[in-house]
C-alpha cells in the first residue's frame, strides 16, 4: 500500500468520532452522501465485474472476475449496514448517485475483455484515490469504514498482468488502450464534477464548509494528485497516458 | 429442509469414503464429471443471478440478487478447490458442461425480472433435486460436499414471495409464467439427457455401472420424482404446471 503523507497528518489532527461530528446536521448529511455514493459505487462495481466475467477468455479468468465481484459486494454490504446503523435509509442514500454512475458506465461500455480490465483497474483506482483524499477529512469511525471499503480486492494486479501480457503479444493493442484510458479519465472527472455541483452537503465537505483546511485550491491540488496517479498507473499497464 | 427417505437409507448403506471408492478409475471419472458439472453450474448461476440483478425494479432487490450470486460463487469455490485437491484440473473438469449449460441459458433467456426469478427458482430446484438423488449413490466425502454446495442461498423464498406478489397484483402474469415454467422444465430435461448421453462415466454412475442398486427403472423413477417436485414448486408460486 502507498503511504500518503496527508493520511498521516490527518490521523494526527483527528476531528473526533462519529458521535461528536454527526451532531452537526451538515456534516451528517455530507457523510450520508459520501457513504451512499460509495455503496452504490460498490454495487455497480459488482455488476460491472460480473458483466466483464462473461467476456473472459477462459474459465479461470471468468472465476477470477467473479471472485472480485463478490469482494466488491462484501464492501457494499458493510457500507449498506453502516448507513442502516446510523439511522439512514440505504436506498435513499444511494439514489442520487445511480444516474451519474449509470451514465458513466453507458458512456464507457467496454467493447472487449481488455477494455473491461483497463476500465475496472483505472476506475477503481480513481475512486480509491478520491476516497483516500476525502477520508482524511472524516471523523475517525467513518474514515476507518471508508478505507476498509477501499481495500484491495486483488483486481489491480490481475488487470496489470493480463493487460501487459496482451500488449506484449500484440503491441498495437497499446495505442488503442491508451486512448481508452484517457477517455475513462475524462468521463470520470466529468461525472464527479456533476455530482459535486449537485450535492451541496458533499461539496461543502470538500471545499471546507464543514471541515477546516480544505478550500478550492486544495480541491484543485487533489484533482492534480489524482491525475498524476492515473498517469503512473497507465505507465504500469505499459500505456502512454 | 425436506427429509428424503432415500438419503437416510443411503447413509445407512454407505459405499465408503473417497479414498476407498476412487481406487476404481470409473468411479473417479464419474465423480470428477459430477463435480465439474456442479462447479460450472454454480459459476453459471453466479453469472445468471448477476445478470438478473440488472433487471431488478429497485436497489434492495438488486442487492438481494447480488448477495445470492455471491453465495453461488462460494459454492463454486468449494467445488473448484475440491477438484484441485483430488488432483484434477478444475477447468478440464468443467469444460464438457459449458456448452450444454450455455445452450440451456440461450434457449431460456428471461425477458423480464419475473421470468428471471422463476427461472432461477425452478432451475436451482431441479438441479438441487437431481444432485440430492445422485448424492445417495456417492462416497461419504463427496456426498457431504455435494449436499453442502446445494445448500439454500435464500433464493427460493425470495423468488416465491416476489412472484406471488406480482401475480396478486396482476393475475394475467400467472398464465404467462406457468407457460414459462413448463418451457424451463422441458429445456432442462433435454440438456440433462444430452449430458447423460455424452458422458459415459457419469451415466454409468447413474445406471448402476459403478454403483449397485440403480438401473434404468430407477432413473425413470428419479425423473418422475423430480417432475413431481417441480409441479409442487410451481403450485407454491401460484402457477399451474
């Protein structure tokens, strides 16, 4: 796992636990939004990986994808249960994020097994980076939950291995997949911006309305860090970004 | 769980454990066939349930289907690991059953959420009945594994509740779904017969080549019992069979 300087700083300056922080209705609303988005993201990841399993070239690959889909579902279950535990309706919490995520998936439907792998790898990684960044601004209980839900499902290494093998076997695949990676990043940023624009509580959390030390300059830096990480990941796949 | 008279008799007349029985190459081949068919059936059930989850009318139903899909995958994993443990190649063992099962699924692609539920319910139940019947002819270790893999994933009650509600709300749905149930049973029997015709070791196991006390008359009776159970299940759904 990467070490994040930010994460360590934040642990040092804890803003308190859920019981303390959620007394602020704005904070509570922001966290319910965040957990709802994350929960639907996991359910949607389950569906996407199960769908990709159909494109698998052999039974071992198919089973590997199915296994990862189930790991995403376990994450979903934990987030769902947490929403219920704090008295929220999990369905309500997820609903605002269904359309942006479905739109993202419709705009980026993989046309083959390799595009599916690159999408799952890049998509998960962008989501993980985003949630790790946000996690440092959360109360201790929610941070632990979010980081747990982002834990590795083994997908990254699987995708890297398969894509590198495919590019070695057919170097022309690299150019096509590099374009594909850029398109994924563009669509992900576009949907993320839409969500931030529409969800007031969530964007207040991001731009320091509820939590100090996070302003628009910080948001810009965060997107830069995520884009840089994307570039490194594309290189790990053997692709220009 | 239902009590099966046969199961209890068989437990009384155990044919031995895997170590003893598998010394016979015909018996070993039959069991590898059986586990391969069952493993691919579970992987295929995972895919089918994940696919049906997309048709779910709301997020709670979607998550319920995804949860069942993951339970099927856990069964797959156990069968896969057992095949590997006894020195078989799980992919090889599953391969002969890919085409018959895919053909069954192509011939019976549900056109909506309710057809998907009825299919999963009826299909799982037929498979469970079949494997319970076969289980009584197996060595103790394999029997335990097969019965475990057939354990309830919670799908049956879920499907019954949803289908009954739908028929109450719109009684005309009942006629359409009853026809659908008959078609499913017909296609399942047709693919099962094809498998038995093509897999010598497996059919020897069924017609007493390797295991005493099971002949063609018995096979006929077995299919009758499975058909009767199907009739009862359709009635439980509120459908004429």
